[in-house]
């Protein structure tokens, strides 16, 4: 085609464009493709940057853990996915039937998935199941919830009347709280851990290598009571700052019921001929050496029971009934105290509250038992089949 023919064709094309609306100056498909490419490049760059930051953070954290087992600040998530642990929604106010009896002053109760508070509130704990123990916080504003064993381990939650529950600890094999709610101890893999609970966080964390199969069961002052083996008698004291375990000669204690205000540990031991469950008071200052032993009460040996806040009374299971034992008596006296204990015992002053295996709520007033009056035992309204009744322990019990 000659140059003149090209010029003529161009003039005809321009003449036709005058009468036709202008076409799009860009291809929509091309625009979409280019935008997608830019988005992909931005995501790639962001991912590279995040990976770099994560690598630095992990490297720094591993270096710190290699130098020092203490972590002074921040919420502790032992194992597991912290995002999965934060999924439960905020506790919701619900209106299920309340307990069928009047609760002692200051006592809360977990009925199935519902936390029934002493002031009449009802909060659902459905997202935190299973629940093994619930304890009021030291400030009495909220609750510390110890979860039961799961495939991902146990968890410790902080629950408040408003706002979502906060996971303080997750992935532990065992978790135990101090009576005042200020400290927590746990076993994680091959390590024992201890921390303080402050402002909805676990702080001042110490981790140490754990004796084989040992796990925490309670507190005695600033030391942690540990059971040396789940299937054999014997307890010891663990001192977190040094990691020292004061084993002593104890190979007879089978269960720890609690610690009195003076530090004396109330325990169940295997003694006598033939061997049978007996009660003993152990002295932490002498590596849990018994200061007094009594084999008078006929005990089941299941270890269920609890000590009153003042250390005087012990509610423990006998062969056919619960027994109230006066630990202050020269010769401890055991009196029948209603149906056997099936779970946690919550004390308020000299009144114990517990639930039976069939859902009865039992109140044991020490003065009434001593006077020979019958123990109050009533069913809980609104309890679904198979649901548990769990009394909430108070800080300091």
C-alpha cells in the first residue's frame, strides 16, 4: 500500500470517529488483571516483612528463654493456639432457674453452663467447657476458671461480668490455684511453672525442670505442694526460685485436703496395720513430716474434701456419709455430715457447700452438725440431665 493510500485510509477512519461515541481508553479486563497483580505484589511484600519480624521475635524470644526462665510481664500462653483460645464470646446474662435453696452469703454456684452469682446474676460459661474448678478473684469482681483436661491440655480463664473471657494459661497438663487466688502453678511437659496473677495477667513466671511424673496439688506459703507420682503415695515441696524439691521421707501421703492459716497441711495418709486411710497434719518446715496422725474416722480414701478457712474443720468422705472432723480437738472427732462429697467443697466461715453425684446441693453448717441437727440437702432447679453442680470457692478458702 502506497503512502497516499495510507493517508486516505487514516482520513476516513478519523471522519468515522467523529460520528461514533469515543471508545474506552483502557481494556477493563486488563485493568482488573493489573490491579490483581498490584494487590498480589503488596501481599507478598507484607508477608515477607511479617516473616522477617516474626523470625526476629522468635529468635529474640528463644535467646531470652535460653538465658533466663523468668518472664516478668505479659499474659502467658503455655501451649496451643492463642487465637483459638480467645474464641469464646463475652459472658451473656441469661435467666435460667436459680438454685432451689438459699445460698450462704457470698457463695456462687455453677449449674451446668451457667454461673449463678450470690447477687442474683446469671452468666453463661458455655464457651469455656469443660470446667473443673471456679474460684473468685481476690478483689471479688470476677472469677478464675480452671478448665478440665482436653486434647489441647488444661486452660485457666479470667471471667468478668462484662467483656470477653481472657485466657491466662493454656496447654498445661495440670493447673492449681493458691487459696487467695494470687498465684498459679502448673505442669507443662517436662517443666513445672509458677506465676503471680495480677490485673488479668500471669506475671513473674518461673519455669523449672520437673521431677519425673510430679505435678502440683496446692500451695504451702511460697512453696508449691507437688505429688511425686500419680499412682504412688508421696508428696514434696517445690521452691520455684531455686527449683529445689524438698522430698524428705514422705512416702505415705495419698491426698492433700488443704492448708490452714498457720501453714499446716491437712493430708490423708496410708498408715496402720493393715494399711488404711488416716488423717495427718504435716509440717512444711520439716519437709512435710507428720505432727499428728489419727486413724479413727473410717475414710473412703477417695481424697475428696476440703478444709475451712480457719483451719479448724475438715469435710471429708467416710464410708457411707460425709464426715465433719474437728481438727482443733485434742482427739479429732468425726461426725456424720450428710451425703458424700462428689466434687469441690466451698467453705464460707463455718459452712461448707458441695454437690452430690446426683445433683443435690448440700450445706453443712458446723454448728448444726455438732448440735446433732440434720444437714440440709436439696435438688437444684433447672439442672439438665448429666449436668454438674459446682460450688465456687471464695478467695481465701
